[in-house]
């Protein structure tokens, strides 16, 4: 097969304890999936889950122990951090039941859903899609994937984010409004999940702005740290 130009290389994420890498297919994100963050964003009550997507090449892949550069994006003056548990799908499927969801999970990682909040707020006012606020270049930092067997009971894990050593976000994965299995059930009813899909499962309260020079350190129990420095545009 001959292409009109060379295809871009496959986006992939390292796997802890393995020389193999996880090739990325799609990135799904769950919106407002912690009670405290939903309230923070003006929502009360358990609404039906809803999703948005990011392109695979929006990932900023950070190796274990490294500090990566996170370029400050264009068109915004209000770039927000959102620390998230990322679920890596290893076995695809359609209409997966929550009780069977664990069979489809390859592993877990620490991720950040970076958001151009000013643009998102403007899109909301106009009733327009959020793509420009969520799916921009470098909007999805991620650390290495830890295999399910090595992650322990992820539902009991702590999730946290520090900016310049000061804690901004902290919660427990158990406080997800729609838990991991339920999320997979809902997602797979709308899309046929594929091996290589990543699910950003939502962020707790405490989201806020970052500026060039800030050091971000995200962590989830048993998954290690995700560390980045925000760089000037």
C-alpha cells in the first residue's frame, strides 16, 4: 500500500515493567464524574453520564521519573488542570455489561485533562461543542500504564494534584459518580470499544488555572506520579 505522504507514527504509552508499549486508538473522557466537581461546575444531582473525546495525538506521554514540558496553548488566558484516573482498554466490545467490564481493562494510568476554561465557558454560553476547549494539542498528559494485576484495588486509591508543591485536588476513586464498570457499560453502548482505547474517568473538585513556570505533580495510589512543567507559549 502506498500513501500520498508518510503516515504519522502510532501514538503509544509505556507499560510499567514491560518493554512493550500500549498503542492508542481513541481517547474518551467522562465529564463531571465526581460529586464535588459537578457541584463546582454548577450541577446538582446524579445526571446521566456524558462524554467528549480528544485526539490520540493530544497525549503528552511522560515516562516514569521524568518531568515533561507542557506547552501553554494558544487562544486562552485560563488554562485549567484536571487530574484523572485513566483506564486502558485491552479487549474491545460492544454493549459490555458492568459485571463483565473488568475483563476488558488492561491497566490504569495517571492523566490530566487540560482545559481552556475560558473557551469552554464561551462555548457553553453559545450552546456550541467544547472541542476547542478540550481537544487541543498537548491537552492529555499521561504517565505509564500499570497492569491491572499490579494496581491493587483501584477503587480504594487516592487521587491528588499539587501545583508548585501546594495541593489543589484530592479525593478517592471510590467517589466517582459513575464507577469504572458503569462507565464502560455506558460507553460501549454508544461506541464499540477497541483495544487501545483510553478512558479519562473524570476529575474531583479543586480545578484551577496554571501559568507558565508552574510545576504540576499528579498522583494516584500504586500508579506513581505524573510530573510536568508548564512552558511559555
